[in-house]
C-alpha cells in the first residue's frame, strides 16, 4: 500500500506536466462545511482534515449506523466491542475515544454519565441524518472540551420544498428488518420534517469462534428512533425552530470475565432524548447572522445480566446510569466588506453555558442508591454529581489575494471543576492553481475536561474520584498538500491528498493505586505523543466512476515509548462508486486495519495482563441500488461478505456476514 501511494505521488504530477488541452468542463463546487469554522466554507479552503458523508452517500453505501459510516474515513478507527447496537469506540488520529467530540446540530451529545465522558457510536442510527461532517485535528478553540482528536457533527434533516414523504422497507439475513418513514416540506412561513424508524437485527456472536467458550449465542439489536423538526419564518431571514429526537436501543452483550463467558441473557438498553429550541436571524441585509439556542439531553443506560448456571464466573449484575445536559449557545457571524486584498472576511463570536449531571441509579422515589454486580462477590459503584462551565470564543476568517485563506480563533472556558482552559487555533490554505495544488498548515491547542466520574465517582474497591483533577491538554497541528491532476480527459481526473499530523498530549488522567492496592484515585500523570500521515487518492476515470483509496499511518505512544492500545499502525480503505446505467449504483467497499497492541484474550477465553499484538483484518462490503422509477429504488446491502473474523478489540469478533434487501419509496 505504501509503495502504491508513493508511486502515485511521483507519477501523477508527471502525467499532469504532460497533459495538454485541459478540458474546460466545469465541475460542481465542493460542499461547504460548517463544523470546521462555524462559517459555511468550501472544504478545500479548510486547514484541517475534513470528510463529508452526505445523505446520497449514506444511501448509496448502505450505511445504517454511525459506526458503519465512519469505518472508511481516513484517520478514523472504529473499535466495536459488540454487535449491532452494542458498544463501539472511535479513535481519531490515534487519540482516545473520549477525546473525540460528537455533536448533533452543534449540540455536544457525549454521554455525561459515561465514566470517561465518551460517546457510544454503536447505538446511533442515521434515519434522520442529512449529512455527517468529520473534522480531524484540535478543535477546542471552537467547540470546547473533548475536541482533541476532532469533531463529528451529525446534521439532521430540515424541511424544504413542497410536501413530500419517503418510506423504507427492507428485510434480510440473519433475521434483519428495517422500517422507516418521513414526512417533510415547507409551506409559506412553516417548514417541517418528521420521521420514525425501527431497525432490528438478530446479529451474530461477538465471542470469537477460536475461543473454547464460543456457543454461537447471537447478540441482537433493536433500535427505534423518532424525530421532529419544526420551523417558522415570520419574516425573511429569521427562523424560530423546535426539534425533538427520541432513540432507544436494546442489544445483547457478552461477559468479558476470567474466562470470558458467552452469555445468552446479558442485555443492554440505551435511551436518549434530545430537545432543542432556538432562533436564527440575518440582520442588516445579512451582514450579521446571529443565533440563540437552548438544548437538553437526557440519556439513560441500563445493563442487566441474570445469573446463568453455565457461567463459570457465576456473575450477575444490574446497573443503571442517567446523564443530563442543558446547553445554552449564542453564536454570531459578522460579514466584513471586501477591502484591499481581503475577500470573504467574517468575524465570529459567541458564548456558551452548559450544565451536566450524572447519577448511577435513580429509583422510583428519586433517591440515589448504589448500583452493582456479583462476581461472585458484590461490587458497588456510585455517582451523583453535577458540574457546569461557561465559555466565550472569537474567530476570524479571510481570503487574501484570492488564494490564501486564513482562519484563527481563541476560546476561554471556566468550569466549576477541572475545566478551566484557554485554547487557540490558527491555519491557512494556499491555492496554487498554476500547479493545480493546495497547501495547508494549521496548529492549535485542545483539552478534555475530567468526567464527572473522574471527579466524584466512588466504588467498593476503594476508588474515590479526585475533584482537583486538571483537564487533559494537547498541542499539535498538521501540514498537507493536495493536487488535482488533469488525466482521463478530465481536469479533475485524479486528486492526491497527503497530510502529516502530530499531537502531544499531557496531563492524561489515569487511575493511581495506593501502595497497599486497597484504594485508588485518578490523577494527571501521563503523556502521549502521536504522529502520522493521511493519504488519499481519488480517481475519476469517467463521469460514471469514482474510486477513493486511502491509507493512514499512525504512531501513538505514551511517555515511556510504549504503543497506545487499540491503535493500528496501518489502516486502508478502497471505496468504488459506479453508475454505469441511469439509476444504477454499484458501491463496493474494502476496509483494512493492521494488528494493534492490546491485552490479548487467549483461545480459552482468558485475558492476559501482558500486552501483545493482535491480528489485523479485512472487511468487504457491497451495496447495489437501482431506481426502477423516480419514486421507487430497490437496494441490496451486503456487509462483511467474506466473513472476516477480525477482532478490533481482542476477545470481540467483528459482526458476521449480513444481507439486507428492500425498497425506498418517494411520494
């Protein structure tokens, strides 16, 4: 893979130098991205790694979950320690999963009740998502805590045009179904979008077949979502809106004990409710754009494992975690008139206030209580805490001499506990049309505030949270080069993009044990250094064919030089999109990850406490769709066709082959 990309880097510019009579056909402008700067900006003008997955791509590639959609994104590694709907973590550019901030329409949705403050990517479906914007690199100067590795923003559908409805119905193997419907449109001053979806899958066994404890017990999933987004525009440029989203996932789990046990009745339930109201307005003929919103997130996770006679660990458990977040956000963009060499200049500023709370259990009377499991002795943990922060940010963006786009911003954040931080970011993109190239450079800082469990959690093993914790802090940047090569008779026949990134993280939070091992507390004691490259080659040999090849190299180590766990050194993907006939789309996808360091689980189900290297794996997916009429599209989606037994986390096998076929209807 490395040799292929190196040869491409050397050969393609040679083809470009020999190309004559470059076609003058115009191409559509690249999509504008809002997550990177809060200003709709062309992706090629953003000094960061950016990937946009729009609705058309989601459907063409058969993505039904967020974990599926992120697997082929450069610099992103999905670690699924469960089947459909189960737990999944995402590592961006070698950073930890809790160092990736997830937004829904700009609202942070990382779970406040998670011990690390992380987000479970395995339970999120895409029924109401219009596009996914993935921005890699430190972004705390814009979005605050959590954005060390990057930001993933789920932008939901909004009503437009005349009234229209869509429906989706599908079934598959092994025992899978998908049912959904949406109603959307805009009439007069009103716009609306409402949808429901039910997605079920009997799943496959997460326990690897190589383990003697494997029983074939399937870990299924049932996820249901409902959402509504209403807006009213009483005067041109001013829209009041209200949105509500409900999602609940019920899924099977396996017990990672000693030895691991292939449980049949261990289940999880993850419920999320997100509501948001606000207003956006364009003032002074659009010179000043302002918005004010209030959002509330309520998440509830519950895990139940009844005692099973065959379990060698004789484990039973019941746990319940409730997280709440209320966020108030005020955003502003002032467009500044062109002056001298400066064009498209905009000043951004805003303020944010957020309050989080977490409790490990709330009974019917509303009183806090302990929550625990038996293994075979009783273990208890508890959290009942809240914290808040207030922040302000200022940014500036401008294009000089019609070829140099500069962006910069600062953010000051104050928190009740462990979250005070000043962050900044600056970067630029230089267009060199004479050689069909763009150069980018950026540098900045970011941070992750301690989770509520880090600060205030307790358990019966002697763990006590540490209210004196400081944020985890990072400093890093990237430099990149992109070139559009006029080959295949097209002026954009190929695009090569190479980016080098580096990040230094300090004050990492780790649990430190007392000398007698009878008590422990988290402390800021660790550091990490990460560097690597992201390389992608996009080929457009014809108007009906496009191939994207990507390779990511990551070297992530702690302060002792030891590799960080579950970060494969090499990742690669190949995405092909063919539309040889009107209405026909063929989209194969290959995703590869090399082995990574982990605590291996052996063939008897026993986990080693000596770090070892796991095996890599290759997954092949294929989606074919055909528009029979403008209103009826048939599709077939096959995932993990080769039956790969790759273990992204040792002891958890990637879901087995699955097949889904159905129809999308438009009215």
